[in-house]
C-alpha cells in the first residue's frame, strides 16, 4: 500500500471516533426528552381520571302516601301528592355517595276531628334526610345507584300542632348526563315515618296504636356536578 493510501485510512479512523462519540451523546440527550414525553402522557392520563364530585340538584315528583293514617279503618283513595325538593351531596371516585335532601309535600289524610267523624285533612309534610349510597358508573353518561338513610319528618295537620317524627328512606335511582356537568336524575324512594303523628293521635284517640306512614317518592330533577373531572 502506498504512503498516501495509509495516511488516508489513518485520517478516516481518527475522524470516525469523534463522529461516533457525538452521535452517542446526541442519543443520550434524546432519551431524557423521550422519557419526559412518556411521563407527560402518564401524567395527562392520571389527570383525566374521574375525580370526586359535588352534586347540587332540584327535583319535583309525587309522594304516594299508603297506607294512610286511618283510625276508623275507612279506606281512603290512594293519593298522589305533589312533591318538590332539593339535594346536595358528594360522590367519591370509587362510588360511595354521601348527601342530604329536603322535600315538601301537601298530603291529604283521613284524621278524626274529635266529633266522631273522620274527614279528610291536609297535612303539610317536610322531609329532611341524610342519604348514604353506592353509585355504579355504567358508562360515561349513565349511572345507577342504591341509597338508604335516616331523617326526620315534620308533619303539620290543618288545625293541629306540628309534630316531628323519625324517618327512614331507601331506594334506587339513575342519572343521565348530557355533558361533563349537567344531567337529569330520577329516584324511586320509600320514606317510612315511624309512628307517624303519634302524639297528635294520642290527643284525639283513647288508643291510637302504633302506625307508620309509608310514602313512596317518584321524582325527577336536574343535577349539576362540581369538581375537576366529575365524569
């Protein structure tokens, strides 16, 4: 091999070292950026996960009071009384629901008037209740839930003193959301008022007995969710 060829090969070897070193350095510099990109994707996915959400809502419906307070065993017409109310609550990402609701209905029940007759009497019923439940996230737009809770019922019959009784509520329902915040909610809920208006009946009847009032709520309303990623 000639002297010129040897010098050419030597120069190529000497120059190849720095070139490969530079490429390796660039590769190392690219790796952190790729890792950062992967981390960013992971962080973004985490941020898009459902968070807990506050729910504010209002509803209307019917309160079917059956059996009614009926001391003379005179069967009254099965009634469907208008109901209006509002609720507030919090749903955790794993489904637990905690909340409260208040509602009012003007019921009409048969109650004695002290003169031996049993006329119909308007009874203003206020229900203030806690709600504990579990929410099933069935899809991005639709939920279903079970709930139960204690509360009080304030019953105020026309012409008589108001009375506060212990109550339980339990039921099922569903929510459908039009977007990430606003939806409609329907409830089927039983309200059991323990010994309904027992003190009031004791003033009128010699032996009022123990009688609970069962009132079935059928309601529909609007729900608004507050939170970072409620859906």
